[in-house]
C-alpha cells in the first residue's frame, strides 16, 4: 500500500487511488497545497502505484521503493529548482554542499523543461509509463512555463506529469487548464504530531514558536527549527528589537546580507512577520507599516534586488515608523 506513509491527506489519496482503479490516469496533475504537507511524498507514492501496475516489469516492491526514493528509476524524471553557477545547474543540496553563496532563489529553468521533452520522447524502459515530477513548479519563469505548455499539449500516451505548487494562482492559467488538480491541506495537531514523531523530530513538536509558524505543515516546522539553529542568535535578537538609529539599521542589514543566503533571508522575513503578529497589540498603528515593509522586502528579495540594499531600506523605514 504505497500511500500508507502519507498522513492526513485522505482526499488526495482517494482521488489518486480511484484514478488507478478506474484506469483513468490523467496526462498531467497539479498537486496543489502548502509546502511541507506531503505533496512530494504523495507524488512518489502515486508513481510507485503506477510503476507496479499492469504492463510494468515485475520487481521487488522494496527495491522499487528504494529506486523511487533515490530518484534513479529509468522511467522517472524528478525536476527541482536549480541555481546556475559557471554554466552548470545545481540543486539546492548541491549548491549547499559546494559552499556556493546563493544570492537569488533557485528556479526551474528552460533547459530543464527541454530535458523533459527529450525524456518523454522515448518509450518507457521498465514501467508501463514514464513519469515526470516538477517540484516547486511556481518557480518557473514565463519562458520555461511556455516551453512546458507545449509538452503538456502532447505529453505522450504513456506519460504522466505531476506539477507540485502552492495553488492555482502560482502558475499560468494555461498550465492549470491542462492539469487535474489534487488538493492538499494543512494538518491538524494530532497528525502533525504523528508525522514529526515518525520523522524522529519530537524536539520540533515541543517548540511552541516553531509550531505556530508552521501552521499545520510538518515540513515547514522542521525547516523552521533548522533555520533557528543555523541563524546567529545575535542577528535574531537585533532584528526583533526596536531599531532606533540609521546606524543600527545599516549595521544589521550588513550582518544579515553577509551571514545569510537568500533562502535564509526569506525565512527571516517570515520570522519577523510572525514576531510582529505576536506583538501587534503593543505596536499600534505602526504594526501595519512594519508588515508592509517586510512584505515589500520579500518581493524585492524574490525579484533579485541586491539583498543588502533591501534590508537597509527596510530597516531605515522602520526607524521612521
């Protein structure tokens, strides 16, 4: 039972099992929902179900699970956002392992979309069909999305594409119209506890601040915990206290841009927003201006504006609120 690992997503499991049972597998799916609630795990489980069905070569179920977990099955292409460094595409893990200082968020690139077309142009080798998963599909630029649109129009009779994204608003409507939507939801407290216990992270469950920030997403809870461990305590302390002078603003902006990559800085925006909501009653009208400044900082960081400049402008705005 491939979906036995997936907790708290009964509707998604029912829809996917029904598609296989009725032999009505769509050419493309959109797994839509917040990050960290099991979308990627569901994709792996669904593909395991497809690859173990009629028309596929028989193989040991545990071996199939391992190959899909390692993403080295010849009929599976798993695409995730990458960084472009010296002409090479690096995943987030590869970039971290190589010590690359990342100045902008990763994205799914046109070259990767072209690889999908080449992958789907050949017949499956072992399974009854080929499968492609695009993780964080919302990171595609318009050129890559348009390239993917051509593939979705003619994916092949024995191919299934799975796009993983936060929701329908994060992708081009033309892409959405060619996908069957499978909804994923945030987990309740009981299921959050089960997932974190199974993942061997009970210490995360005990941190009330992290659990509040995660809002029903076990993956987000683990990521928040790791970020809290990685970010220097003095930066968190300085960023959450009142900034009174321009000098304080400029020094803090320098420390953040020097010590945190873009992903860490985006998380810091989330952390400061959460901290603000906790203190909103004591801030009065300035709280709304603070939120607007942080949201503007997020948009600028995602838009590849120079990070130090973003934080300098943000903290200087806060000096005046």
